């Protein structure tokens, strides 16, 4: 557990999954030299199927509050386990976080949400949506739609969205240092020439 930085570990006997044991169960037993079979612990039978979608794995990990979860095949034989750090790496790929581009956060009423309409507006600016996520603001009827796009210059997209009565509450992009310096230089030259 210390080596893999987890506080839970699958217990397996000849590929038969018995459950998850916690670090606190082991510490509470205070029985150095004992086997796991000798430790009196309630093993949580939390697992996911090998063919389940990664969203289900995320939901299951969040619901169980475990640091890792067992993966079983169709015959419920142990295949491996997925840790929270594995999930962070996978989420980076899933959300296209490692690709250059910008991020827009649009706030709108739940009843006004139409991804097709928003995508049309965004893509009319020759911009591609790489991923999208919705955060539902409970009991308000309002959602925040987060879009990861393939462009860093978001101003034309923001203007188009605002012309279509969408509220852009935040935008982020990865500006290179040379872009920042060029922008400052251009501002200085406009100030001098004014």
C-alpha cells in the first residue's frame, strides 16, 4: 500500500476476488506476521467489470470513497485494479487536457441548453470542440457548460456566443511567452503612437 500510495488493496485468492481491505483494517489488527486471512476485517466487495466504460469506473470510485477498485472479468475473476492516480491520467486523455487550445465556460439556463446550437456557433468560427462537460448548479435551473476547443484565440468565439445571448463567464488559454511579449509590445507601440 505504501509503495503504490493507496489506502485500500484487493484481496484475491487464486484469481477469486474476496474484497477490498483497508490500511486501517490492517493497522487495527496490530498482528505483525499474520496473514490477511487471519485479520478480522470486513472486506468491501467493490469492483467494476473489465468492459465497463471509464465514466462508470469514476462514478464507482467516487461512490465508494476507495483509493483503488478491483477489475473483474465476465466470470468475476480478478484482472487487476485501478487507482485514483490511474484515473487522473486517463481523465487527462479523455478530456483532451494535454492538447493545446482554449477553454470556455458558458452559463445558461438548463432549458436553453442545446449543444447542437452552441457547437454550430463555435464551429462557425473555424474552431473544433474537443470535449465538453456540464456542471449542474443544483436547485437553480442553471448549468455551466465547459468547452475545450482547439484554438487559443477565443475572442471571435466569445463574441459570436455573446451575440447569440450566451453568457461566457470564463475563458482560459495557454499563451506562450512570446505571444505575451508581442501583445505587450503592440500595446506599447499603440500608446506611443497615440
